């Protein structure tokens, strides 16, 4: 079966642009949830990033009849046993702002020394076909939690995430988007997905 379209299961314009750019040479018509505004999002009841990504990709593939790509991502802090993890977006409560989330995290970690502030961003992507076939990839971005927020770029926990590739001297929010998109957990998962996609599409 020749797959002609790919639904990126997000309304986030930044994500849509980033994914479209990386997958542009695969000759797929890219659609997003902005094309299916009548669809309500599924409840994210998974206990892992993979379970939530799979749940979303399956839901949108079955609802639209299209090949669907969904991701789930978040921040894991070693000293907090992997928290906030899958609760990253709601760490300070339902509908919490990015700032409230990272300020809560900084407060919890205020007495921890530099060597106990290791953290990583994790992204799991699932590409799901309505037939039930799917592939998944994972990307990890290692870093540390800063003592205070810095930087104007990015979103989420970027202002407090010190990047290993810059010797922990810059936060993700201090990196221009084109640099961040080469290093980030989402970029790594997406590049891995791009390698797997041609063979996967052939099998459908």
C-alpha cells in the first residue's frame, strides 16, 4: 500500500515546523491536528512516555485513517527519582504555566549541590498505521538543572536545563532554535525515526 500522507498529532506550530523540515524529503503530504480540529484529544493514561505516545498515535490513526506520528516527552531528574517524568507538563498542577512548573522544580532542588543536579530530557515517538503496524524511537538529551532560570528561547523547562554539549554553561533557552533542534531529545528521536520510516512504509 502506498502511503501518501502523514498526520503529525500536534497543534504545536514549532513541532510541526521542526518535524516537517526533517522529514521533507520523504515525499509525504504532512497534515496536523489543525486539519482535524473537531477531534478531541485522548486521555493520556499511560504510565510511561512510550505508552502515552502509542496511545495518542493509535487514537489519531484510527480516527483519521491516516498514518499518525505522536510523541510524548518530559524531564527526568535523577535526584527526584525520575520526576517530573510523564507529569512534566502538569508538575505544578493542571493548566500550570511553564514558569510555575520549573519554579516548583527549583524549589524542590534548592539545597542540592551541583553534582546532584543531573537530569535528562526524554522523547518517545510512535508512528502508527491504521492497520495496527507501528514503529517507535527514543531520544535522550543529557544535562543538569541550573540554580536559576536563564535565556529567552525555548519553552517548558528549557530555562533551567544546562546542556552537556556546552559544558553545562548554557541553558537550552540560551540556544538559538537551529542549534537546539540539532541537539534536543526530540531531534534525536525524529532523526532515528527518519532512518526507520522508508523500510516501514515499504512494508505497509
